[in-house]
C-alpha cells in the first residue's frame, strides 16, 4: 500500500480498534434518521445534460498543506450550489485534512444537495457514523480495504440507505470494485505513492468501466479543459476540491466545469 495512505489508514484503524460502541445500536440509530437525498441518483439525472460536479469542502491536504483552513462550510456549500454543483463532498478527517462531522452537517444544512462523507472508512461503525452525521453517501477506498471489508461495508451502507462511492486507482482495483458489485466508481487520477496526477490513467480506466456503472473522476481537475476531457472519456461526474476551494469566485469556478457533454461508454468491464 502506498506510503501516505498507509499512514492515514493505520491511524484510522487504531481509532477503530479502540471503539467499543455497540454496533447494533449504531445500526438501529442510523436506520432511524430521515431518508437520504440520493447521491448517485442526483449524478445520474444531471449527467444527461452534461458532466455533473461534486464540489468538495476541504480545509487542507497532506500533500499541499492548508488550502482554506478558515472556510465556513455553509458559505462554501452555498456558493457551490449557486454555481451548479449537484452533490457535495465534505472531508471529515480531522488529523490529516482538518475536517470534522460538524463541517458536513453545516454544508448539508446550507443546501438541498446530497453529501458524500469523504473519509477513510475502515469499520462498519464508520459507515453508520456517516449516516448519523447526515451523509447521503460513503467512500470506500479499494486500496485500503480487503475484499471482505468492501462487501461488508457496502452491505451495511445499503442497509441504512447510503450510496457507496468505491474509489480505485488502477485496473486490479477496478476489478475488485466491480467484483464487489460497485455501481458508483470513482477513479482517482492521483498516484498514491508520488501524489502526481496521471490523466491518462483516468481515460484508460474509463474504457473498462461498464456502461451501467456511474463513473466519477477524482483529483487533479484544474479547470474546464480537464472536465471536458474527462466527460469525453465517459465520466458522468467530476469530484473537485482544491481548485474550487482556492478559487476567488467559487460559484463561477463550479459553473465553468458543469455541463460538458458526456460521451457514452461502451465498456463491458474487465
């Protein structure tokens, strides 16, 4: 496993190992919260008119350091919505990204958009916590999980109404995601070892994603040219953080990414 991910996941697994809460009680509580907003459905609907934007609330990153540490999550979410974002992604990892569950709640409360909890899911309790804090979708990173964990966490998410964005970085990980039944796949363009962006990887993997799977391109998306290129490759959505959170006019930055025509993928998987 690449170095930066190893460190972060190890820290989350240590926290999970010390979590002695009753999982059945968490599941019961998560099942009782109001219905989710439909993250995958929002992308699918919007993509018929052009590439959709999942706009991210992100204070810092391990590689770039502080991005917008003093941002107001509600104000940022409102600007993203004004620009035409169809979903939000909110970092809730505190130690490495400076986020929190409070950021997710504030962003979701400021808009009517569905929200992805962007964090490092390593336990079933993490899945239920996502629903309890108001998330509509949860992230599963294939590189961080075993096949059994992928299946178990996806099942737990579906059980409480959460959509699951399954993130991959290469062909073997895509195979594992599809074998686990993923219907919403995110392709991270960033190399997890070097943190460099490889746009060719996203285009190559797009051809292997089945046409009935919703495809999202993540990381390293710098502007409308990137969004248009990824839409031509068949991605229905782009997930964008750093570019948007650093923009002087966040609404305009989102608007510049929205609506590029999405090419139909004909891939049948691997």
